[in-house]
C-alpha cells in the first residue's frame, strides 16, 4: 500500500507541519488540488513535480471537497482565487461557483491563461498574488 495523498490526508499533514512550526496565521497559496487543501486547512499546498501531481490526481475523490463545501459559507478568511480564463482542465465555472459559496472570495480570471496560469501569464499572476499577500 502506498502513501495516502488524498486531500484530507495532505491537509492533516500540512496542519501537523504548521503546528510543529508554531505558526498561528500562515499566509497560504495552493494550485489545483493544493487549492482544496489550502481552503480545507487554511494553509498552503505544495507539489514536487509532475509525478506527485499525477499521484495526487489519481487519488482525487470529489467527495473530499463535497464534504466541506457546506462549511465554505462560514469561512471568514480572505481568499483570492486566480483562475485561467481558458482553463480546459477545470472549467472557470467552478471558480464562479466558489465565488458564490465563499463570502470573502475575490476572483481574478487571467485572460488567455489555461490551467497553469502561472506559466501562461507569470507577471500578472505574480502581481495579483503579491497584491493579495501585501494587503
């Protein structure tokens, strides 16, 4: 049996890491499934390359995010979602749905960018991330 790379397992591991470092209010950022981990634990997701990404994707179960979806309306943490306007993997409609569910969510759609918006438009993504964490 391999390592559990599911969203709940990764969020628990991340919460343990944050606790072991004594961080009280860490700033958080995540991409793709890492974004779900960020929202779930208000921490950050980090993947180590394509192989880890594919293992995570293989273990993805939509029930993991559906379990905490009803709680999103009570979340008071400021959130900025940056989404490629041309994302073919995760339709931007999901971003709009999250926008409706999260009371303090700011949605930034990156024109002409796909799923890896940070590669398609690195300067713009860097600017909107820096603006968020700088405020």
